[in-house]
């Protein structure tokens, strides 16, 4: 299977990556992951009620 990515490959990539996590406005969490090749992945999640965090 040439188009298969293993968990080990992902774990090794994440070990070499720079990951930043921050919460803004007490409701939104932003995660940035800078991969070894310089590509940056950004994701966010938010809660509609502060008590749900």
C-alpha cells in the first residue's frame, strides 16, 4: 500500500514539529502546528458557553 500513512510516521512527524496551543477570549482554543518543512496547520474550536470548557 503506497498511499498509507502509519501512526508511527505521524508520531515521528509530530515529534519534529513545533506546536502552540492558546485560548483566547476564554472561549476559543487555537492550535498551530509548524511542520519540519515550514508548512503551518491551524485549527480552532470554540464553546458557546464558558461553562462547557
